[in-house]
C-alpha cells in the first residue's frame, strides 16, 4: 500500500511539474511577444500536432522502426560479444582496441561514407543506429560478467559445476543488472543515432521532418516532432526498465521501504 501511495504521489508531482512548465512557457512566449518561428507556445505545437497527425504518425513509425531494428541488432551482437570477451583473453586484446577505435570515430563523419556505400535508405540509418548503441552494451556486459565475487567462482568450482553451469547459475545473474544498465543507455543512444542518420540522408522519418520544418520556418512542427522523439525515447527506456524489474527481480532495492531494508539486512520479520 505504501509503495502504491508513493508511486501515485511521484506521478502526481511529475504531472504537476510538467503542466506548470508548459503553462509558464505559454505565458512567457505571449507576454514577451516572441515570434512563432523562434519559439512557439505549447498551444501552437499542440494544434500543429492535431493538424498534421497522419503525417506525423507516418514519420514516427519510420523512425521507431529504424530505432528498434538498430537497437535489437546491437543487443543480439553486443551481449554475446561481451560474454566472449570475458571468456577469451585473445578476443579481448583484439576486439577491445577495435571497439574503442570505432567509438572514437564520430558517427556523423561516417554517415556520408555509408551513404556512398549503401545509398539512401533504411539500411544506412539502421547501421548508424547500431554502431552508436553497440558500444555501451558490450562494455556493460563485460563489466557485469567480471563483477562476480571470486568466492562465488570458488564455490562453483567446489561444487564441480561445468563452465556452462557456472555461467548460467553464477555469472549471468550477477551480470544482468549491468547488462540492463547498458541496454538503457544504448536505447537513448539509438534514438540519437537514428535522428543523426536521418539528418544526413533520409526522405522520411522524424529527423527528415525536423529538417524540412526548419527549412520552411515551421517551428511548431519541428517542436512537435521533437516532443514525439522525447516520448519515444522515454517509452523505450521505461520498457527496458520494466523488463529489468521482471527479470532482475532481486535488484528492486529502490522499491523497498526502510522497514523492508531492515528486514532484509537482519533477516528478522519486524
């Protein structure tokens, strides 16, 4: 009951804060008489969203699809590579250097080359999205796999566990919080990667819509696209957090009340 009340209170506080910011924004824009093409009021952004709803929805779906595909590819490749790096010293020496070099190169600089190699289309955007979100998944997987206490490995050895059993029972559960942390970071980077790629070369998507709106001084439309992008990023982030709470259920420390903390620490039902 206390957790429910606390969550409702937090949700109410966040909602009131957002409404207050929007109201203040609306009032300041009108009082200061700021031109619409510089900073539109929230009401104008909302009207533009309703007016161009079908077009915004079409571009939103394109960007969402690119983000999800690029992110899923980074997960499918990043997590296994991170695991292999931990189990293979040779692969670590080779791949880590390549990963750092690939991350050090600005992806915006690579985008024109990808356009030359792959041409305009979704494949270029998905590739850039993958490259930007791939690195934190690999690094967090490696950190999580290595965060296991030596005593647990000794216990696994004493129990004569196989390598597969040691991985599934000991290493993976310890690494999951770190892996999900990397997934949450990568999810936000995937949104950035898709928009950057659409800026460089695309004929559809929210990034293309923002550039087109700015070129035609349709600032309310640009703000509407940015707002949708923000909501999209939040939705993906919290979906991963939802999965984390279901998979890594033993790590819900932020949901525990002080009494629960005390019970967990002393093992006594107070």
